[in-house]
C-alpha cells in the first residue's frame, strides 16, 4: 500500500464510486493506477458460457490490476465495485514518474 499523501503528491485524485459501478472493462487499456481507500472491488471475466466469473476480491489498501499498467495490451477482465468505494487514481505517466 502506498500512502494517500504520497500518491496525492504525485497527482493522484480520490474518486468515489457507487455500488455496482464499472471501473474498467475487458478490452480497455490500463491508463491509470488505482488504489482502494474504502470498499470492495471485484475482478471478473466472462467465460465461454458467458457467465460472470469472479477471480479476485480487493479491499482497502490494495491496488487494482497493477501488472496491467506495465503492458500495452487490452485488459482481460472487468473491475466492478461491490460496495460504495473511494479509490485513489493516478495517471500512468504520473505513476511512472513516482516509481522512478
């Protein structure tokens, strides 16, 4: 977990999502770093039978699909809020600046 203060100092903003909000979906590119401040986020995909398959639940302090920020490939999963959530969001450009 990266402290909120540190994230803010590199340009992150806090965004609130209502329950059942889509953060990103299959096929999009990961353009931001996401860290959960409050709430629960579900990562899922649709199988061949087109049923939603949850493969991970993320909670406070966890980042969402960090590995995807390092590759230029479309995402293979969705991120959906299970509860009302507060999430810190930082652009990919600012994230790379921060880790340098």
